[in-house]
C-alpha cells in the first residue's frame, strides 16, 4: 500500500488548473512523497500523465473513485 502524503481536490477546475495546482503542491513536498489528486476535467486524463512525464514524477495509479478521476503521483527527486 502506498502512503498518501497529501490530497489535492481539483474537482470543478478546468485545464490547465488541475496540473498547475498539482505542480505547486508537489513543489512543497519532499522527494518520494505521494500526492493523491482528484479531478473531473476530461482533459486531465491526458494532461496529468504528460505533466508527470515532463516533470520527472511517477504516475503510480490512475482510476476513478468518489465520482472523480483519482491520480497518485510520486514526486521525483
């Protein structure tokens, strides 16, 4: 089981805000920390994996729960 460091609720936000908020939140976390992000923007399905790849973070999981998309992102070092 992956220990979640923080949760970011980005539901109701449209592109590019979910990724921008995730970037800001991850910046404040130590390397290896896991951010759980909730989003409902249809573009997030493409934007979040792309952001992780470009920024050097690991997308651990991507799914749906609580009526939203759920992403688990481990901050890169």
